């Protein structure tokens, strides 16, 4: 599926300073019953966000109007658990384009990039600086420059660089996806398959 | 070809690289692709919107499991959304010529149970599915891991995914396992030592005599849980136990093809002196029957122990406190004697025949505790038939238990099998995340023995006292 190109993003951020945020929290299994990729944002963090009677839980960050933006900042080991791409879809559909954490679970990280969300892995110390800056001023901005591979806290000017492989970076900047790439090399794949015996 | 010692993982991985992209992933060829109703529909929509076909439909196998009822499977599925997903799987499979074991089919069951039991899963293969517990198939010496729906679409359309090669980890467990210590306890112990993210970025090989002496069912339980310490997958070198399990299964090679395959499979082991990026050694004697007390699978301990204090652990104190609060537990609390409300035995982790044999061995001659609701869910119709043939059903019935029909059931609670808010469930499944088994549910992960001990006593009980 095509997604918006990602180059430069300056935005306020939503803080979620919890470790091991698993994909069952991001989107519980009972909301995986759709056969189309629509409306998953409504159920993002469903059980942290809403009471059993569907009223919003006032103390959850997504229900606090002082926090908003296209960047979600999570604690260490973000996205552990299931391979459900629905977790990344829910984050994208809600309006986030970037998730920042000091550590990501593998499958979530791959799923996010595949649908056009940039996962930015920073040091523990930098993550703490981000949480503190948002705590001091929820309207503070963060700038993520994919070309330069840097993340900058506008409040303090603190900057850190992040890693991403060149292939995926190129894809995100241009809005390309892996299926385009694989379709273009189908004859090579056929040749490989004909020699590959299993 | 170099003569450098190579790992099992390298041998299988390198045989499947179609192209290496500089500063990028490998284009990685997939031998077997399993699909189910939840993570495949959007991939098929993607094919349609791009106007592309399935490249090798004979390499993809569909089964319905995540969203299926575990009673009255002969009736129409009541939930319209679930029914819609099941119909989409059937329709998409038919349209593209993919084998489909839908609800009611005698081969139907949990994807990671039916693949191996029908001889689809073989050593040396690359196997993927839109489900993180695809790591199960690594028990056969295959590279098997979970993928997202975008990747499901890649495999359908090109039989490849784009995958950076993970680092390599070897986990050795040697020695003799104690009484009532099962493969589930071995894996929960390893995860408790490494933590829930301790193997992220790695692919694991399990080695040592504990795994060599394990049945295929046990090896599948161990490899299944690899993802719970963050590893993409885990694998065990194939041996006579593996070959004996596969031989004669429906889709396994036969005759000359068997001989040829066997000769290849026997080369699939790590050479002496091969390098790993990380290696751990554990002593089997240190492992006792395990139980989890928190909200990730790394929060496990020996059943006789006290819940750890936050100060004794790595990681955030606030996150730990949040987890214990959700569970209704306190630091330093003893788990033994804790009242339990529900017991679930089943799932791709512990839904195979050996698991039900273990459960029955404790239940035999005892009665279900009155206040316990027990869901006993075989992993497949083939397992269900074995339960009946071996007389296990009679033991269960005599003790006051009922057998349900196959599916993922309360492991992820997508169907009606949901643990109510605030209730405690001893579960043989794989995840104890908040709300995993139903909103507000509290999960204690454990082995079939511990589940059986809870089912007959109504509380957390050391199974060694009942065996």
C-alpha cells in the first residue's frame, strides 16, 4: 500500500513513558476482525484509553488535550509481542508518522517502516531528555530529519543521530515499497526457484 | 566455498538469499507460507489493488484458527465480523488456488500445530506466517518466523521477503530436568533469565542434551516461545527424533525423495568452532516448574519462590509497579496457594498430544475444583482424535472436564473464550500481557502440569506434590 513520503518532520510529541508496550496494548486482538485497513486508529491503545463502558480514561495521555502531534515517544522495548501489522496501522491511522524509543521489538519495527512510519531509536539518555522536555513544556517541538538521520529537541537544541539502512531510507523518502522492488526482480526469483530444491 | 565452520542458521539462511542489497536487507526466498484469517485479508486486497497474482500458490497453506469458536463448530459462526474473516480466507484461497483447511475440515487446527503434523514443515526450510509464533517450526531445523501483513503480500506475490540477517545466539541447556519440569518450564526459565527483550535482534539456536532428549512436541514448545524474549525465531538441529516424527506424514517426502531429503537434512547442524554473536549456558538442575506473576513472559519464576522485589531487577520501577498492580500482586508475595478462577490448556505453545497426556496424568483419579472454569482446547482435529483414542477424554470426563474444539481460543481471546476482568487464569499459552485473554484478565503462564494442578486444587499448586 502506498504511503506518504517521509523527509522532514517537525511536530509536538505524545509521551508514553512505559516500558515493554506490547502490540496487545497498541491494539487488542478483539479489534483485529476487519478485512480492510480502515478505522484502526479509533481503537489505538483501546484498553488504556477507554473504560469498559467506552468512556475515556481521563488519566491516559491520548485523552489529555495538552498533548498532541505526529510523534509518539515510548519507553524501552516498544512494540513487543505479536506480528500484527494492525498495531502499526492503528498508530498511522491515529495520525502518528514517527515513533521514538530507546529500543524496538523487531517485527514491529519492520512493520512500521513497511507502512511509512519512521521508528527512531535513540539512546536511553536522549529518551529521558525528550520525556523531560515534554514534561516541562507539552508544546515543545521535535524535528526529525530523515536525510540527515538526526532527531533534534527544539527546546534545547540537543541533537542525536539515528540509524536506518540505506535501502529503507531511500524507500521512505521516495514513498517506494518492497513489493515494487520485488515485482521488478521476478525473473531473478523464478530463476532462483527453479534451481532451489526443497 | 570456504571451509570456515558454519552454524545451522547460516547454512539454511545462505541457501535462501536470492539477492544481497548493499546497505539493505537480503531478498530472502520462502519455502512454505502459512496464512490464517486475521492477518491475510488486507494482503489479498493489496494484490487486487496492484493487479498482481500469487506467484507460487502451491507453497502457501491456509487454515482458520485465530477467530474460530471452540464449541458448535458445525453451526454458522455467530459473530458477523468473525464469519466475514473466515469467508474472506476461503474466498481468497479458492480464487488463487491455495490449499485451505477451513472450519470443519478434518485437517483444520492451529496453524503451528497442523503444519508439522501434516508433514508440511521440514528441516532446512524457510517458513513464514503472519503470526509471531511461527518460530514454532524452528523445532525441525527450519528458519521460521512471524511477519507482518505487508510481508504476507510480498510472499504471495513474489515468494520472497526483504529481511536483514539477524545476529546469532546459542542457548545451551545441559543436565537432567527435575520432576514435573517440562519444555514449557525450560523456555519460561530461559526467558526469565534473558528478559522479554533479551534476544531482540538475534536468531537463536537451542543446543545441549536437554533439547537433544526432548520430543518434537517439546521442541516445538521451546521454539514457539523464542519470540517472547524478542528473538525472531529459534531452531534446533534435526536428528533421528526429527526424522522419525516426519517419516510417513502426509506431505512429507516419500521413497527416493525421502532418501535424498534425509541425506541433506543430516548436514544441517552447527560445525564445531562456528561463531555466535552471543552464547548462554544454563544448568537443567536449576529449573523448577515455572509460573509467571507479571504482564510479560519474562516475569516468571520457580513456582515455589516469592515474587521478586523491584530493587532486585533491572528495568524501570514504575513499569514493574504498574505490572504488579494490574495483576493484583505484591512484591515478595508467595504464589503457591493463590486462588485461581480459570484454567486454559491449549494454544500453539501447549496444544499437542503430549500436553494433554501431561494434564491427564495429574487429573486422573481427581476432580475438577468446583469454582474452576476450565477450557481444554486441542490444537487440531488430529490432536482431538488422539485425545479420544488414547482414553484421555474418558479421564477428563470422569474428573468433570469438557473437551472443546480446536482453535487459538483463550490464548488471544479473539473469539468468545475470554477470561473476565479481574479473574486469574493459569494458562498454558504464551503471553500474559494486560488484557491478552480478555479485557482486565490476569494470566499466569505455566506448563500443562501446573495448569492441571490448579484445575484440581483451585489454586496455584506445585505439581510435584501431585505426581
